[in-house]
C-alpha cells in the first residue's frame, strides 16, 4: 500500500475540524486525521507493506523547464514566502513536521526522492513491485498507474477514508473511456488547469478518449494528424498541429517517473512502535490521544 501523503493530509486538514488542538492550543487536525486515515486503511485492507510517499520537491525544476506554467497557480503569493514555495494554509504548515516525526516514531516507512514528487516515488515503487499494489490518493493523475494485469489499483477517497473508490481498468473505461494504460495520454490531450497544463485547444476529456479509442496512442494520433487520409476532422487536425510544441513535452511532465532514485527503507508494516518513548512524548506534546491509540491498535491487530 502506497500513500500519497500530501494528498491525504491536505484532505484530513480540510475534512477534520480545526477544533482539534494540542494542549497548548495549536491545531492538530491534519495530524490526527491522517493517523485515523491510516488506521482505517490498515484495518480495512490489511497490507503487508505500507509506504508513506512524500513530496521531496512538489514542483520539480525539470518539469518546469518543460512546461513553465506547471503548478504556477499554487506558488505562494505571500510576501514572506520563499521563491518557489507552495501555498499551504498557515495552520497546516506547522503540522507537517509533526506528521513526519510521528510516522518515524511509529515505524511507518516515509520515502521521498530529491527532485521528485510523491507521485514519482509511487510510480517507481509500483514499477518495482512484484505483487498487488494499492495506491491511496485523492489525485486522479495517478489513475495512469492502474493495471488489472499487474493487480495495481487506486483507492480514491470519495468521502473520507470510509468511502473509497476502488479504481481498476473496468471503472476507468466506464467513467473516462480509457484504461489506466491510456489515462496519461488522455490527460495530456485534455490538459489540467489545476496543474497549469493547457492541453490541446478544443480537445476535452470525451474527445481525447474518442481519439485514443480510434488511434490507440498519442503518437498514433499525431501520425494521423500528418496523414491526409486519416479520419481526423480538419478542425482536429489543425488543433493538433497547433499543439505540437506542447505535445512534444507534456507526456514527460504528466507521466510519473518510474526510475526515481530512492533511499533504502523497510516497507514492512510495523506491529509495534519503532520508538515508543519518542512516540509517547509526541502524543503528550500534541495531544494525539485516540487517533494514535486507534492506529497502534490497528497495527497490532
């Protein structure tokens, strides 16, 4: 089980009341919410291995070099923010180090890779996996990893961790008209304003799916644009030609890396805390209470 950690703690932050505070009055809703999420996942799915995948770089320069607009709208606008810093709610930022400390003390593997996003860590670990993989994320971009043949699915939170969409190729074909193998090509064509990806003008999700169904791949669609005998409409041909500069670089930006360099780590799900003394101190300091107890009970079970 691979956790898109930032996706989950953002979801916890916005889904759990900020009335949950530490003894000295600091919000801990993201910390406690994430611990409860993990406890629920462990209880419901009983993974043998669990990795909290982290954003060592939420906006890698190599992606920005290819598409300068990549995630620009998420850049912090505050005058005090460091250049290139992501805009994060003020009361979430102090909780992130606490999350990291708690995960380390519990013994849950926490893995990032300099110059890469958590998505790339997940992509790399999925490529290395020799058995079934569950990716837990609220980010649809990772639907590209779905692969029924390799037993890779995405558990997508619909409402908290209690309602997860088990995303396989059948669901993707029914909902988007493509399977996991073609999802990234569809995303390239469609674009994604939330990530600063313009897409091809006039090509939305349904049109992209129809083109992929007709031609099989992005490369084949571009070849069809150069073939006067292909079935593309003049308007489609024109839009694809106009978007060639974007289409030349976008696939590398959209597709997750499968070769990110990763440190050594132990992915085995811990049954008891790795550092119980530190964990007790963290629990007392931040008032983790029932959330931590529920996680430890789920691990022990």
